[in-house]
C-alpha cells in the first residue's frame, strides 16, 4: 500500500553507485529500511544531505508488511534545521544520537509517544543555546523510559545506584555494576533534569565523561547487543 509518513533518518548506507539504503524511524511503521535511487548523483532530486542522520523527513512510500527493504516514491525535508548542519558540536551530537537510536530502536511497530519524544528532542537540539554539553546525558536517560528500563527514583536515598537493577539504594550491591557517592548523586541530577533545566547541571569535564560512560554501561547491561559505538570517542572529546 502507498502511504505518506513522517520519519527520522537514523542511518544511510551506499548500496550501489546509484542507490542508497536508509534506515528510518517512521511515525506510521516504526523502524523501516528504504531503497533510495539516485541520491549519489549530481542531478538527482534526492540530495545526499537529505539523508544525513536525524534529518526529519516526509515520505511517500510503498509499504509491504514483513518486507526487509521497502520502496520509496518521494522524500523531502519535513522540518528544516537551522543550526545542526552548521555547528560542529550539534552535528557531532546528532551523529551520536542517531547511532544510539540505530542500535536501540529495533521495533517495527509504530509508537506515537516515542516518535513525538524524538521529534521534540531533535528540535530542542537544533535550537538550544545553553546547556548543550549536557544534552546527550539528559537525552539518553529520557530515552531509557521508552526503551523499558528507566531508572527507579522511588525513595530519597542515593548513596548507591545499582546499574543492573536501575535502583537507588543505601546498601552496596552484591555485584560490580554500580555508582557510588558523587557519581550516584550526579546521575540522579541528570535523571531529574530536562531540556529546560540542563544548563543548571554543572559538571567538570572528567565527571561528565564518567557520567556518559556510566550511562553507556547502563544501556549495555539492559541491551546486550548495544556495543561498539563509533561516535563515542568523538563525543568524549567535544567539551574539552
């Protein structure tokens, strides 16, 4: 069937000299892959810039349930970025977030609340002027809610954070995957923040790097195949 849908580009891969396979998280179908013709040609109506990670697009597609690679009739920019393509920091954050989403969003069923969260987050990244150094930390912990392993914030004791069970507690866990003292407290501050308050999170560069590493570890413990992020090393050097 032919359907119009909004989508967020997560990944693109050159298939042949004239075709590209793009992975898109769509409003109508969840994650889906599409074969795009002519994106690598100068005279093509589909420019390669349109297929950059986190680009929000509107598509006219032919969708066949169960098919690995769908056909696409038309694709164009749904929401024009003002800053992400021209700002190195925001562009690097966009690449990192797109890679995280590519490795975590596996469902092929639509999720309107998740799509709205992603759409809003990408626009927040494009326009935010302060607190950008904490954006990825806040985003990752907010995303965990939609992936099914949001940390439990019940109670008011934060001496330890158990990364395996996603809980704050007073007693040391009986395994090695936990945060203690300052790290647990900082983790909780990120968890309670949002895009409007992230500028209030004041961390040293080394603490911010450790927080990112801890959140990545948290993801790996809950998503076994979540590993080998190519953009992580670039991100860790951004705010030096």
